[in-house]
C-alpha cells in the first residue's frame, strides 16, 4: 500500500487510536462508514488525479487499505497516471 493511501485514510478512521494503519486492517472496524467512504473517493480524486469506476466502488474494494490501494493503483495504470 502506498504511504499516501494510509495518510489519506487516517483522518477517517476514528478507531485507529493513534496506531499506524496496516495494509490488512479492516477499514470498517477502524471506523470508516459509508458516508466517509464518499469523502475518501473525493480525496482519491484530489490526491491521485483519478476517479474509480463504478464497478470498483464496492464493500470489497473498501475492505482494507490494501484492497483500496489495489483498485486505485489499477486505475492509475489504466489512465496512464504516474503514481
């Protein structure tokens, strides 16, 4: 997982309790809810310059930082954006 992804997610994870986000930590268990997920999508657009396709906006994609990064990285490659 890219360090920018952890930095982007951390403010939305109220149950992280000062810990560093691990790539396999459950985002839901760390406090990410569906409304915050929308804000995370906007942050992804701002930070990485991409929009995730609708088919990637799923619970599975938002399960962990690693699964979300996988979707972001794949879209970066599809759009030819240098990460």
